[in-house]
C-alpha cells in the first residue's frame, strides 16, 4: 500500500510539473493594466476621441460597436476587419455583412494616429483600439462601462470567405443564431445580451424589407405599416430605419419592442417567438440593470475570442495595412 501511494505521489508530481510547464509556456493572458506603464495616456486619448466622434454623429457609436462584433466573429478579435484589400489580403470589408455597410474606419484611423503620437511609438494594437472604441461608444450613449482586458495584437491575414460564413445574418432563425454563437464559444444568454446592442443604431431597408412585407404572422401590423412608408417593395434599399425607438440611447426599448412584435430584423424577432430565449428578452425588457450587467459580461467574453498575444501577430503602424518588415 505504501508503495502504491509512493508511486501515485510521484505520478501526481510529474503531472503537476507538466501542467506547470505548459502554463508557463502558454500564450500570455490579456490584462486590464496592459498599457498602464508603456503608455498611460492611451486609454484617456481613445475615450476623448470616441466621445467627440459620437457627439458629432451619435450613429457612429453603433457603427463602432458593430465593427468590434464583426471583427471578433471572424477568427477572433484581431483587427482583421480593418485590413484593406491587397495582393495578399482578401478584405473582410467586402464580405456581404460589411460591404457598403460597415463604417467608422476613419474614426479608427484617427484614433490610431493620435494614440501612436501620445505613446511616442506604435504600442497600441488596432485590435485593442476596436475593443476600447466599442466600450467607450456604449458609455458615450448612456450605457454601462466595463473593464476591458487588453494586450491583443493584430493579425497579418484576413478572410472574406470566413466573414461570409461566420458573421450572423439578419435572416437567421433562432436555431441558426444559437449555433452561430455557440461556434464562437458564446451561449444563449450571450446571444440575447449581445443582440441587445441593437438598442443602438439603424438598419438598411434591404435587410428588413422581406420582414415588413412577408413576416405577417410575427410582426405588429401598425409597426409594419409605419416601416413601409420609408421602405417600399421596390427600391429604397439604402433607406435607414432605427433598430428601436431610441437609436442614440442605450436602454431596454429594443427588448420591449420584441415583446410587442416590433423587432425590425427577422433575426431579432426570433429571440421572442415562443423559443428558449423568450424569458431573457422579457426580463431585459423591464430590467435595464440586468441587461446592462449581462451585456457587459458578454462583451468581455466576446472580446476574449481567440486574441493574438505575446509574439503572435504584430502591432500595425497602419490599421489598414500589414507591416511588411
């Protein structure tokens, strides 16, 4: 018996040694204090520029939040979305979900230039800028704040094909949405909470035209009639409509609308249609504190999808181009 425990103890020690070795050589984790010493002015500079951009155009807050979302869902939060097309880059900007739709790139460029200037060199990644811009945009529009883990690095590749595959479509049903989020390591609560980002911003007529004319069983008739005024059956594809009644204010009106069959997008209304997510939608519709808390947690979780850290990737000097040196 003593020999058995002796052998077991030796085996356990060996296992612990291997685990310890693996942990010590693992990719460094993100940290909220990553820039505290190397560039303490980075975060205040980003916050100031986001506040100015959102003050100038409130819609920009939703656009920057969306950029972060669309970046993270394609091979992780690595700023691949920001890369322009080149001989080696198949730009994600040309994916169906982004083409003539994703916006705010100039604001990111402005932030990158300002941050590199105050830091004295390129130490802040474009991926971290996207993550902080999303948080600061939400705060600027009356939403919650959260501590952002930092230290991401930028990718040297992009994939339009992967973007077309992984970014959720506004025409998906609930089962497809749940599967899409699960593929990113996100659960149903994350799906509902992050969909609540649609408390901000607008959608183009092309994306909800089929819903207001054909989803007759799942849409409030008066709401559909109202939306048809600016979204005709033919033409008007780029006309905008708010995703909820208060598109420049972070609140729970988006979820209240879903309980009244007033979701603008087909995919949004799927969250409240007799399925497994109904309860969360109902809770968020009257409890904005619960929504804000869960949204914050899910944003942190989404921001942690496959980040490049340590010696992976690079810190781009220009968010639109890979450093070739």
